[in-house]
């Protein structure tokens, strides 16, 4: 089996309403459909990585409620180790409410619940596994101190670290220094760097700001414009795979899952970014998050069609 991929993050059950448009402040709109699905940025990324063939271990917290039990059952079905998943008896599992319009744009509100109980002790418990990992991934749905500690721990053990800085917030210097790869979207990039990402040059400038703070690689996700890769001696734009978008919810998590799986296999960063882009592209062609994740075969097929000259 391939080296472990450790995801430290959140689980939130998603409650989705899809309609024609998003509500304005104080407005009620009538939706066309409702469904419930697993969510949370950490969980989504772990599930996608597993579906792409990764050997995934999830470090997180859920409540002792039906949502938490559903999470455990889901991880068992998907082959994700929950050895380091904590069950908190005193609080509810995380909850997300998502409203989606006809164009696939969305509004999201989250009550983190048990995710806020994730602490350094949970990371310490997983330390022997982290030491053997190919990569450790964090997001920011939960206590920032815990994610900072996880990144520092992994970095100190010589393990590649990945940060999806969502939801965006100001970060302490040590988080940047302990992050090998950071992957913000346009709005997150502006929060972190102060650079409004309107052009590819803006994206490259923001990437350089992130590198100046100690990050070794920045991948600025640009939605329908693809992504901008910035490293010490290289800046490169990656065009997107072309698909028809139905629901963009979870696309960033799908990108991370594809990227993490590819990196754990030892694929070059260029190839890992392209693979993550294809996984993300396919995920927006269906409504939902986990149920919208493509198969490994579908992602490889889209990659072969989209980047035939780039494949080695």
C-alpha cells in the first residue's frame, strides 16, 4: 500500500437547497429541491483522496449523534482509517447549510460543533502515523492553533505539508513557514495577501507574496480560469479542463484530493496540479459534494483528453 496521507480537519453534514437564485439579505426564496450529504472541508478532501486511490487517515472530531454515526459509516465504506477520529459526547457534529442557484453558485453557513474540539492532543496521538506519511493536509475549519500545530509537527518530521486556507483568516508567520504547498482561491488569496486577483499577473504577484512569508509553493485557484503555480524559480498558469458546471460546491476540495493523491504517488507537481484540476472539473458537473466526486478512471480519462501533450 502507498504511504499514508494524513488529513487533519473538519466533518460537517451538508444540508443543500437548490433553486433558481440565491437569496438577498433578509429575503426568502423558494428552492426546487433539497438533499443531505456529507461535507466539511477536511472530510471532503479525505474522501476525494481515498476515491483517487490514496491511503487516507482522517484526524478529526464528530459528535455522538446521527450525523457522527453517518460519518463513521461513510469512512468505513470508503476505506478511510478513523483510528484518529474522536467522538465527542458533549456537542453536535458540524452542520453546513448550502444554497445553490441555477448557475451553480452558492452561499454557505457552517456551525462547526465538534470540529472546535479538535486539539493538539489529537495530533500528538497520530504522530507515529504522521512520521510515515507522504503528506499532511490541513484546512481552517476549526481551531487555528491545532492546524498550526499539525503543520509544525509534520514539517518537523520532514513530511510534506499542504494547507487549503479556507475559510480565510489572517495567519501567524509560523503557519506560512511550516507550509510546503498552499492553495487559496481568489477571495482567500486577497484576504491573505491584500492582492485582488483580477488577472493572471495578480495571481502571480499574490503567489510571490505568499512565498515571501515562507511558503515553498503557492497554487492560486482561479475557478474557470484554472490555477497559477508559483515557486521559487517558476511561475506557470494551468488552464482548466473544460466542462459544463452545474454546482461548484466542493470543487476546491476535489482539487485538493486529486493533488494529494497524485503527490503521494510521487507524481511531479505539474502533473499533480493537472490531475487535481481534472478531478475538480468533473466534480462540478453534478449537484453535491461527495456524490459528485468522479472515479479515478474518469479523472484519468479527462486528463488524457485535456492535456495529451503534457503527459509523460
